């Protein structure tokens, strides 16, 4: 059974890049996290260390215990308290607009592309990686926001909303504007997702069902 990380090792985990999971720390600390199955050393230069899914879970559990849940809003993605992609329907945080927000979104997207490159055996960036498959709503929302699509506000209206579905490895994307919905589909396809447009039987609302492309 893997040993629990020490307090010092937890600090290293907490300081990891919120999107890519890239770690910084003393060689002995990083080696200890690898031994515990909480990090891995990338085989290609510069041989950086990254959190494994188990390491990400420890980080996210610590984040959840430190942040009280909001009420009356959909669960927004959290990437370590540093950046959260807008899933649509939540109340924007102060300063969640303008040039600063645009820089954050673009930086997170570039970090995600780098994570794809570092974790795919062929170094490709054209399809989702393991982190995206385990954080479907966050990943799809980041792709949409990084491409300039507008998330819906808390009072509804135009704008995308990304929601989990009962289907494995699939999210639903809602956007009342048909042209904007098709634009969301094109963005997700370019980001490496398989996308189909569907109609809800009860409301007749059109929506996208998107899942990460594997090849």
C-alpha cells in the first residue's frame, strides 16, 4: 500500500501547476512522490515531474476541504484555486472578465496543450489527454472559453453551458443560439473531441454530446 505523503510533500503537491500538474521541488522530494505513485518522471528531456491521477486527487481533496461549497450555482471546475474555466450558469468571480481573464484562459489552454504533448507517447497535441478524460466538464469548458465562446450567466440567456451526462466520457453542451451551438461544435472538434448534435425529447432543445477523441 502506498504511503501517505508527508507535510512537506503535500506542499509540493499543492504548489504543482494547476492545469498540467508539473511539479517543482528538491530531487529527493520528487523521487519520494514517484515512489508513492503520486508523481511520474517524464521519459523525455527535460525529464520534468508531473502529478499522477492519484496525486491530482490528493491536491483536489485538499482544495475542496479549504473552499466552502457555493450554494445555488452549478459546480464550477476548480483547478487548484488558481484558475477555473467557466462552465456556464455560474456567477462570475470579481475580475473574471477583461484582458486579465483572457490571459489566464489562454495560459491555461497552452498549459493543457503542453500536458498533451508531454503525456502522449507520440508527443501529439491534437487529442485530449488523460487529465481531460478524468475532468470532462472542465476540459470542454476550457476549450470553449479559450476559443472565445461566451459562457451563459446565472440568469440564463445566450451562452454555452457544459454539463456532465450519465454516459461515460461524454459531456453535454447547451447553447440556445443555433449558430453559436454549431460554432461550439466546430471548436470542440478542432480541440480533439467527437461531437454530435441531438434534440432533447421533452423540450426539443438542441444540444451537443461531446467525448474526447482517442485517436
